[in-house]
C-alpha cells in the first residue's frame, strides 16, 4: 500500500465519503470528519444538500436529452454516482469523472471499471481546453454534442475572477444545449468559512456571494430560480429561496442556447 492509501492519514475525499454515508473511508477519515463537525456541526448537512442538488440537476439534464456528463473535481464516487443518476433517465448516458487527487482516481478507476461509457481522468479543471481535449475523456465524451459540465463544491477554492475565467472557458467550449451545474459553499460568517478551509485543505477559501455565483454563468441562460440554496433548487421554481442561516450551499444550473 502506498503512502497515499495509508489508513492512518485522513484524506478529504474519503472524509466527504464518510459524511455522505459511504463505505470508502478509514477510521482516521471518520475521526477527521467528526473533528470538523465539532467546529461546525451543520457541515455534514451542507455536504449532503450539495450532493442531493447535483443528482437532481443531473436528472434534470438527462430529461432535457443531454446524455453526456463531466464531473469536475469529482471526489470519490458516491451512491448514486452521476452516471447512475443519469442512466435512470437515459440508460445510454456517459460520464467522465475528472480529478487531480491520486487517491480519488485510484478508487474511481477501481469502482468504475465494470461500467461501459464511464471513465476517470487525471486533469486540472482550471484548464477547460485541456480537460475537453484529453484523449481518455474523448473516448467517452464528444464535446461537439451537448454535455452537462458539473462544478460541484469546487469553485469556492478559486477567487471570483479565476472562477469566472474557468466557467467562461467551459461555457464557450461546450456545444449548444449543453449546461453548466455549479454549487459553492458560502458562509455569512466569512471567518468560519476560512477556519474550516484552513483546517482541512491548503487551498485558499473564497466566500462567494449569490451575485458572484450568478456571474459564473455569464453567457448562459439560468434555469428555473437561478442561483439559490441547493436544498431549495427546483428547475420549475420561478424564484430563488434563501433561508436565514449561517452556512449555505449556493447552487444553479444554466444552459447554452447557441
């Protein structure tokens, strides 16, 4: 076993798996998850709200006839995985899971090995051109056809300008009728968000506002309520709903029309 799989060393992808009720985690990951919940007890709820939103957005996209999905910064495959949720609507749906974490990629490739039309790709989501040109991804995904690009709970590790550059790249490169799914964690108390980030990752935490998140969809047409809380997003809702609480998962879906 390599150092990356040392059971005594917690890995945040496996901690997320623990919070989601998964089985791909070790005692050290569970202990780390509980330690972070001690800092902010609702954290597990936010993680689960985010996951529920992503699956709901994937199902919506599949109902629109989109049969290709790219999950950026995917983390460990959860149940249901993106391709599983999509295939409940469209059995022929295909998916590429993209990450730079070697632990995630090793687990994903092992868990997804029996699924045709599914791949796990080592690539940096901050470079849309390279991601969409990757040969492994293109073996499953045809960027010339509509694709659903998912940025679930990753853009809060980029500043707003960098996030806009990244999302603009995907918005420009995806085919018409393709869509972008975005969620970010946001805290009314910015100090709390920074503390959590410092506790579990070396990445810089950026506390994006709803207007920031709206700007990440520039050039695309927002679906339903636009940017709202993940737990309240519904494609048929006309207005956003924001609950009064300290922590939120801000979420939205937008589609390229031409």
